[in-house]
């Protein structure tokens, strides 16, 4: 919750404080990641049982609903009522966008894998302000089946820059979500205007959201909502970029890809990134068993390890020559041949 807190400070104090959240996320946290130790331990025995049963970890997720929408509502009111300076507006857009990406989409990702319909709906709600409700379909039915292959829009290829990836992933994921939706409808012999066409509902909900923002907060509010959403989903795509960069699954004799294993995702045991991102950095275990709750994700010593934590790696990815220099030597040679 430190990221939303930093955004609140920026909204309240204005001026240079509007940039506190990006400074905290991409300067202070990376420094703390370097200073704090790694933790490769896994929970065992009674500790693991207690954590699996504790509702505290669920409520930590649910709390993000009022936090994200409360902060967004306050931000919309503030920018429409007080007309901030351009530099302040840019800082606030990045601050709220970072919150939408971490406490919004990232938490939505966790809830989207839950077994209860209620939790999955909460996850979809958190995707709304980032204009990314289609992520639920593409991620759950597409990415988890195609991760670490060229068929997966959310897997960055060897030597692909993050800037190229933003474009390919954003557009290909949206198209893929529609294709998956049509496939699901066809399986049930339903048409486009079926009540079960979730992609149609997502489009309607997101249009209603932006229209409501415009009616309630005017053009400035709409501008703010639109661009904070873009920052939010670009945060997600930057994480997508580093999660599987350059890793690939080989094909078996039958021509099908091998199953997703612990070697097909980048991991990090840097404590700060693990805390801020709800254990997203233990990504291999998430792909190994996607229904496993975040507090129970394990470290596997066969998983490729990033030299830095996820927040630091996101910054490094914005500098392609440095990123390639750091990461390319760590990619197994057989995977380089497959992705070249």
C-alpha cells in the first residue's frame, strides 16, 4: 500500500511531490532491492497450512478495490476542480497510472485466477480503469496455454525491445481476446449478441466508464482517466516483457510444444519487489500451478533468475542496450536458437 500512499501525498501537496510515486517506484524501490537480501525460502509444514487458510491475504487483495477507486475518484475530482499546471498533471497521470498498474491490474491478475465467481468479478472491476478488461480472457485462456512461444503476444522475443513489445503485445492481445471469445461462443453454439459474449460486455462497460467520467468531471477528467489507464496497462506490458523475455518452449516429436515448466519464466527473490507486487516475481511457480494463491508461491532452483528485482528490471528494460547486455547471456543457448 506504499505506492497508493505516495500517490495520495502527491495529490495533496502538488508541485514536485506529484512525481513522488514514479520516483518511489523506479528509484527508491530499486535501491532498496539492492540493499535488502534475497529470500529463497519456501513455506513448509504448519506455516504453509496457516498461510493457506488465513483470510488476511485475501483481504489484502480486496482492500485494493476501495483504495484504487477512491484514489482515482479523488484524482478525477482534483484535476477537474483545480486545473493543475501541465507539469503537475503529467506527474499525477504517471502516479495514478502506476497505482492502476500495480494495485489495479496486478491484483486483478491474482483475483482473476481465483475459483470463486465473486473474486473473478472483483478482478475484472480492477481492470476497468486501465481499459484492459479483455486481459482476463486473453491471459487466462491464451497466455497460460501459449506462454514462451511465438504464438503468445505476451512473450517478448529474443532481442525485441520493450518499445516494440508494447505495440505488438497490446494489439495482438486485444485481437487474441476476441478470437478466444468467438471460439468460446462457437463451442456453446452462441452468436455475437449472446449474453455470454464477455468481450462485448467489456467494451460496453469501458465506454460507460469513460462517458461517466466525462459527464461528471468534464474534458479534463476524461483526459486524466484516459491517460492514467494507458500508463496502467503499459506498466503491465513492461512486466509482461521481463517475465518471459527470450525464453521459449521447444516442440516435441508430435509437433506440439512441450508443457510449460519452471524454466520458462524469469524469477526474482528480491524481497522488496516480492512485497510490492504480491509475489508476482515468483512467476515460474504461478505458471506451474496458476490456481495457487500468491502467499504460497514457491522458489524453484531450476528457474532462471533475474539479476535484479522486477521493479529494477522494469527500469533497465527501458534501456535496450543495457537490458540485452544483462539478460541475453542468461538465456539458455537452446532457447536463443529457437527465438532467433
